[in-house]
């Protein structure tokens, strides 16, 4: 998905005329309240067009999807009234957080709510056949809603499962309202660049339930289905609300012209762009980029510099095998080419309310946001120690070491230690987390990690093991809630 978004037909908040089972409530014109809508029974789905004769396997899967959809419609109608009873209230109290289930959210270590328990049983059964469920989900989604196909990239190999997995991830965290609401709000804002609109959510929800019921039959019953309805209704409402709020403040995306392209190694480039309008972000955050050569394919990249007076944005890009976007940015992009940028995201930012030192671990191109954090500390003018461990496999891969050493010479509070895991080096040799452990402990430091997922996992384990509290360890989540591995 990545076309521009507008409000849905029927009003500035996207209130359309057709309301389905999963249709979230929309605020009436001129008010901030959410009016509940009684969802009518679902009409029988129209028969899908015959698939191309040359693709028998796909035709068979599509026919199965359609037949199951027809049989499933009548069963769903029985729980529609129960689902409606748990829709988001018209005017939630100010202190009421997200509630995916009617039960109170249990405290840490307590038993999950009934809805959360039902969802997790479904997910456990689904896990061994997740790939099949994903394929079925998209086959059904595109058969029933062919217009949605244009919102996805032509080649679905890399991100065909991202939407499905995001839905399952949200359901898995149904009893963690703070984390879930933050995640879904960011997801809702980010999906504006795909062209996602409120009327798309009911179609996705219907196909999600169809896939779950087909591939988790042992745990699927009316109560489980009702739990998924309540959860998905709440999920979609949070995302729609976040997107509507964001639409009042910022565009769905920005255009950015490449003004400088510097090849640091045969497969690493520093790309600098000039956005077409002001782009507000914080040092340590990241964004998504789309190239003109791969429409509707977006990848995450961190800003490699703190906000600058001239408004330019820089990124460090490593071309990886089969990486469509990264390969194009390194080997094909040139000054004058125009990229699209999504909104900024990420919470790996400096807490300027404390004098704690910063312990920074940057592996590979993960040094980019670390460099931005160093610049951010320098700009705020407070003398606080910053320890940077810059890791790479080989000495030649430390492509930005000269820049980091210049910063060290300019600021006596900054220490930069290059670390190489393989091959000869004049610096430190070994795995980055192990080297950091040797130089510890770090009782008065906040930790920041950026790099490959394996490095982050081992780094977090090491830092927790040497006594740094987990709430003082910052990184962009790996897997699960905010996977941002570029390709």
C-alpha cells in the first residue's frame, strides 16, 4: 500500500455510506464524539471472476477461499449483535485507555483476560501454518476487494505478510494497552502513505477472520470469533483515529530530492536529500523511503544527522542481497532523483532532562543514528559523557570512523572506540557486546543500540546483565512490534 490518502467518501472524517460488520465508528462532522453504528448483516459475497487458465494452483486456492467465505457469512451474522455491544463507546471517559476486551487489563504476571486467552490459543494453533494462512488471507482479500490490490507492490515477496503479521502482533498484545496503543497509533499514522482509508478496515477484518477460522479450526468457535471481532474493532479504531489526527498536522508523505550521493564503500552510500517542505524529526529517529524504481515498496532508514538549519536529511544505506530499495539507493540513485519519505518514527532519542551519560553501541550502518545523537548532545551544550562503541566485521567496514573521530577531537566529553570482530585491526577486536562488558560497569549511563537484530539482542542481554535497568536501554524494537530492518 502506498498511494496518497484522502478522507473517505461522505465527509472529512471518512464516513462512507456502506457500513459493514467491522466498520469502526467515525466522528460526526464538527464534533469529536464517536457515534455508534449498528452494523447490518453481511450480504452474500459476489462470486469472484474466473482466474487465468494458466495458473491452476492459484485458481484452486481462490475457489477454496470463495467457497469458505460463502459458508462463513451466515455463521458470522450470529455474533454481530454481540460484537456491536463491545464497540468503542460514543464518548469514552478521559482516563479510559484502550480496552481490546471488556475485562480489565490484568497486572503484570496476572492471568490474561478471556479475550486475550482466546486470541493466544488461536495464534498458537496458527503458528505452524502461518504461511498458508497468510497466502489465503491475501487471496481472499484481493478476490473480494480487487481495488485494494493496487495499494500493494507488484511483487509481494518481501512484504506480503507484513499487514497480516501486524494484525496478529496487535492481537498478541491485547492485554498491554499502553504498548499496543502506541504501536497502533504509529501504525495508523504510517499507513497514510499507503493510501489506507477507513473503509478498507472492514474488508481486512473480514478476510482476517476467514483465514483464522480456516487455519485454526480446533480453537475456533463463536466465543473466539466474538473475541477477535472486539479486538479488531478496537485495533482499527485506534489506527483510524491516529491517522485522522495526523492528517490535520502533516502530509501523508514528503518528496525529497537527492542533492548529494557519496559512495563510502562499494556497497555503502551516504544519501542526502532536500525535502519539499519542512520535515520535523528528532535525532535518533528513522523514516521510510520509497524510490521511483520500486513503487509502493518502502524501507526504513535512520537519520544520520541531527536536524540541520538548512533542512537537509542524510541516510546511510548498505546494499544487501536481493535488497530492492537499498540496491537502488546505493547503485542507481543520483543527485536530482526524487524519493518519497514517510513520517518520522522511533523512540531512541536523548533524554535532555537528565545528566546521565550516553553509552552508544552502533554496528555497521547502525552508526548513523548514533552520530545523530552525538550531534544532538553537542547542540544542547550540556557536558555529559558519551561513550561510543562502533562495531564492524572488518576494519574496512568502519566507513564513518573518520567522521566519528573528528567529533571526538571536537568534544572532550566524547569517546569513540572502533571494534572489529574479524581480521586485523589497530583497535579493539571482538564482538561488540563483549567489548562493552569489559569496559563496564555503566551505572550512570543510558544505553542506545542500533545495528543488526542479532547485535541488538545480544547487546541488550549484555547490558541488562551488567546492571543497566531495561528502562534505560533504548533501541528500535526488533521483530514483533516495530521491526525496521531495511532491505
